[in-house]
């Protein structure tokens, strides 16, 4: 049984319903709180946590349960309540399932996974023991060493939940890496992949053939000295010292005709009271899909209808600390973006990573890219923009398989950046096509189309030549 159980209910769980659910272990199981009361823990008689229950989240965005759990969902709005069992305690997993099943039965709704609804009876749990809550009672952390915090997840898609975001922050504050361990069938959300720090943080996949491997690189891993690390060559004098790659990482590689249009850009705005954030992202979204995003939030599932004003208010409240958020599209046109807002000397910066998914027979709207870029350049303080096309899943989740890198399709340099460089350098480049001016003739941004087939990796060669040229570096990369 999974360690995470989620109740999707139509009504807000009232205190009596939550209490009834928490009595799933009998009256000898005690209730405590963590995280300023946002997390309720079901504990044994010695006060050790068995199940941690997150505060219910009101979901007002269609498709999030399908995107993250692969299940149908109630009509929006509905309430999403997560219960996480202490790792390695079988009775704790049963308690989590029974809690969610009782909650769904009392207020109306469903439970994920479906088998967790099997019983509403009190779980016999005499003699149950659990390790003390690690990492300052972070409910998502299963193993803590002096090098990394390890999170074990068993769900279709590892999402940037409130628990995982808390674990990331706690690990960063403690100067530790975060390692996420999953079974082979699990995928990462776009938001988790983009937010996962560098080494020693990594995605660790359990594998029948090779034991463990890195889900993003395929490198075979082993537990050594308090963290998952790449397997060392058994022969120090081997002619090929490269880390072995798991066979599962390269299995079943087949082009199914699915594509992603990936757009990353940075916009800089003057720090003034009338500033409204999110307009740059919405402009690109409308330019590519014909409509605005559907929802956003500071975690996954995204729970709020799209609102640039609310995004701005949140960033203003958190300043000068940066603000991270996730933005999603409608199920009919998969789209996910992460937005990081920072206050810098230059002003207010928006760093956006955005992707749209397309299935077989769906055309990637490359013709709309230039128009979206021009809107950013003329109205939203564009600094730079890179557009790529990837052979990757339409649903935008990340499997533990080789998908290949994106192929650069176009690069855009904002008007201020163009102005700061010699005109001869920005307009006369090694590319076969000249740059296309965007915006006012007196202060244009420049759009650089990259030559070649959008699926041809040689486009990276042209992109590297362009970058070296713009930086004033000589010679081939």
C-alpha cells in the first residue's frame, strides 16, 4: 500500500469529520500538531508520529487530480486532503488509508488510491513503534543523514506538494541535499524537475536489474557514506571509467509522436507600485494557446484560478524574499510553468520556465512563437528568451527514461540587452539567417531563428556559436 493517501471530498472537512477520521487507530492514539498547526499528526502512546495529515486544500482548477494522480476528480471546487504514513510501519499505512476513507464517507468524496477505501474499521495497532519525526518534524523526510534528506514517494507523479516544498527548504537551510526515492513507474512533475537542486540532490529510482539509478541521467547508484552516489568503477585502472547507465533507462525508447514546446524567459520590470506581475506569462500563454492559464498556486496541486493581481500581492507580501509559484493550463491543452519573482538591483525579475504538450497529429505552433516574443519585448521588459522543441510526453510529466534534450528553435535578446552590445555584433552573426527586429525601430529586440530541423541536435552547435559571438568570444566552442 502506498505511503501517501489522498481524500478528494466535495465539502470542507469539518472538525468532527477530521476527529472521526483521526480515531481510526482507536482512542489510545494521540493527536498532535506541527508546522504552526497546519499539519496534524496521529501518534502512538509514546508521542511518536504514525500518520501526518496536511490541512485541506480547496482546489478550484480543473484537471489537477488527473494530472498528478491519474484519477477522475469531483467537479471543482473540491477539497484535497493528504495523509502520509510513517515509512516502514505497515499499521501506519493502514491508518492513513482508514483516515482518508472515513473522511470521504462522512463528507462525500473519493480516496486515492482506490484500495485505501477498503475498510472503515479501527486499525489494530498495539505495539506499533515509529522513529521520531526527522528534520524538525518535516513529515516528508524519511531518512536524514549529515549529507542528505531522503524522501520516499510512491505515487504516479511526484508533485511539488506543500510537504515536499517544506522538505526542500529545510534541506537547503541545513545545507543538505534532497534525494527523492521512487519505484520505477513513478514520474516527476515539471515543477519538481525544474526545482530539484544540483548534486547531491537527485531523483533515485528503484530498479529490479540495477538496484538504483538516477531518473534524470540513468547513472547507476548505490547507498554509500550516507547518500545515494554513482557506482564507482570496480577497476581503478579501467580504460573506460565512466559511470554505468541502467539498462532500464534506455529500454522502450520509442518516438510516439509526442512533443513539447519549451519556453524559458526572463523579464525585468521597474520596481513601482502599479506593477502587476504575471502579465508576461499570460501574454505568451495567450499567444501560443489562444487563452490564458487556468490556475496557479505556491504548491501542487495548483488550487487557485489564474489571477495576476493575486500573484502580485503574494510577491509583494513576501518581498524582499523571492516568490515561487506554479501555473497550469486546462486539461485540453497541457501547459505548466514555474515562475520565480525576485527583487534585484535592476528591479523586479520574473524568471519563467514554461512548457506545452502536444500529441501525435497535433501540430506544435511554432508560427506563434515570434508573435509571443514580440509581445514580451514590447510590453513586458524581456531580457532574453530561449525556445526549444523536445521529443517528450504530452502530459509534461518526466519519466525515469531517456527522452533526449530539447532542440533550440529560436533565441531572443531583449531591447536593453541589444542596446548594451555593439550593433555590428548583434546584427551580424555566424547564423545563416539575419536576426529579425521586434518592436520599435529605434529600440528593437532581436529574434534569432536557428537553422536546421527542430528535431536535429546540431541546432545546439549553432546556438553555442551564437552565444560565443554575442559574448565577444572568438573561435568555435
